[in-house]
């Protein structure tokens, strides 16, 4: 009963915040998709961090800690800390252009900077295709968690569907305002409850130091730089750090947050605080996952991604495990709601308005956005019916597909007279290389020990540079681009 009570209180609180956002919202695209660009520093920080900390943080980190060891923590904390740099390098420029030109989606910014409908649609397609698997991870995580928390009384898919329905409700009625408000609640819960989980599990294992000593005697390789089975070579460790830096700003739900701040100082402050949080928080699930070997020594594959709820059920009272699992639900919801809103805004603005109904009213635009939220949530649930691979595997492939866009975005924001053709070729070649590595058409030995993302991004960047020199584009003034957009 305690578990059901805690879950009910949390979900009702989220719904309540969704209604508050609805009541404060104007019925315009800017209001629905971007909360009128009036988000302050406190809310912006929490919506950035809560959006990025998903089921990957709660379940994936613990699973990776179990499979790899402590070396996963510095790779993730430092790599995620570097994300803050890309937030500012990309985010500040996006904020300026978005405010000046009334841009809402990432694709609109690409079209404005590069003057190419083909490139705009290609970026849209890549963002949608590679965000959908990541979107599906959130109901997958919720299904695992609710099933574990209720001892199977809420089956996996029923739990995934319940969480999705709550999110669809408050996103569809309240838009970004509701999402941002719930992100604050979800972010605070994540911080407090993940630390509480570490301290409680550690206490019941005889203390954090004692737990680590016992684990070291059992599996000392968990404390090595390479991790279990020499998982982290130096090139592979570097690749993962680079992967987060390149891809996280390319997720549409993160990219669109660069449009939200009321002032640029809010973005600067959030960029400074972000790495502090990752350093303090990321150790918690990794350690709990490692300690899982003390009680559950023989987990393999997808089983390892459930080690966190298994450890909580084993070493904490019901009320503690229920609260921590609510923190995990908060992580899932804070990512899924943002993904649904971002993808629906892109499909509404860049497809429906641009090609199907250019004369659509402001009210019609928000209506279509709401309908698309429901459709996208349904697609996520369909993928969640049969979850593939481990969470880390899904994340790596999804993130690499989005990292291909990084050179194009940098070229669009900071390049001079970059021909759209160079970016189009760059993206097509990059995604073709990713598929070739996945299907083993390109031997893995060609990466030189790095993850495929490293040679792929190097090739993509080189293509833009070379093609731009071969086919230079005549310059246009900022005024001409503004007139063209109008």
C-alpha cells in the first residue's frame, strides 16, 4: 500500500503542476512550445538537468556500474560536465537568433542560417529518427520500475502505459510551461532521492567504505581504470566522453531549451552549475550498481539494467525504496515530456505549417501539436513492447546518430558562406557510416580502437570543410536573410 500511495501522490502532483501551466498559458505557438521565452535561471537550470537525466541515469548508470565498474563514473561525470561547454557555445548563439527571428525549432534555425529546405528536412528527419529510440527508453524504464516496486502487481507494459498517459495529459494541455514546472519538481526529487538511495543502501551494507572493501575482495577489477573484462581502453574511454559532448545538444528537447531563457545570463549560470551537479550525483547509481555483485552476482545483458530496483528492494524499507523509485519516475517523466513536446513542435512547424497548412491559425498549430504528442507517445509505447539490448547499447547508437549533426550545427552558427550541399553530404555520409558500422560492412578495426562516433564526426567535419572550399557560396547579408524569412 505504501508504494501505491507514494506513486499516486507523485503522479497527482505532476498533474496538478500541469494544470497550473495550462492556466498560465496563452494559446499561441510561442506560449505552448516555448513558454513565451520567459524562463528564469532557477527553472531553466532544473529543466536542463531534469530533461537530460532520464532512465539512462537511474537504470542505465547502475547497470553500467554493474557491468563495467567505477571507471564508468569519471567518464560520465567529466563527459557530461563538458556538455555544459557545448550548451554555451551552441546555446548562446541559438538564443540570440531565436529571439531575433522568432525561431521555435532546430530545423527553423538551420533553414535560417543555411537557406536550404532540403537541409532543414534532413536535420528534422535525423532528429526524429534517432530521438524515438531514446524516447522509448522512458516508458521502458517506468515499466521495469513499477513492476519491481509493486512486486509484479503492475505488469511491465501496464506501468509503461500509465506513466505515458499521465505525461500525455499534462504536456498536451499545458505545453512547455507545464513541462518546465514539473521539471523543477522532478529535478529536486532526483537530487534528494538518489543521494538518499546511496546512503541507505550503503548503511545496510555496513557503510560505504565497508561495502567497497567487501566488493574489492570479491571483484577487484571493478575498481580498475579498464573495468570488468577490460571494457574501457583509453580510446574507448575518450570516445564516450566525446560522444556526450557532441550529441546531447543535438537532441531536439535540449536544443529547444536554448530558446527558453528570458536573458542570456540564465543560460550562462546553468552552464556553470551543470558540471557541479554531474560530479556530485553520478557516483550514486554507479556505486549501487557495483554493490549489486555482493547480492546478485550472475546478472547478464538486460538484467543488469534492473539492478537498482533490485538493490533497493533488498536493502531498504518499502517506504524508502518507494520514494527513490518515485525519483526514478521523475527522471523518466522529465525526459519523456520534453521529447514529446520537442518532436511535436518540429513536426507541426516544419511539416504541417510549412507544407500542408501554411495558413493554419495559431490555435490550429497548438491543436496539431497536441495531437502529435499523443501519436508520438503511442510510437514510444510500441517500441517499448519489446525493448532491445541494454540501455547503454540503445543510448550509444541513438547518440551517435545525432552526433552526426554537430558539425552542421557549428557550421550553420559560426561558419561563413557555408554551402548547404556540404552539410547535406556530411549528414548523409555520416549516417551511412553509422549504418555500415552497425551492419559490419565497415570493419570495427577501422575505428582504431575508438567508438565509431570519432571517425564519423571527423569525416563529417572534413566533408564540410572540403566541399565548402570546392563550391564556395556567395555571401548574403543578415538583412537579406531576415527579409527572406519574412
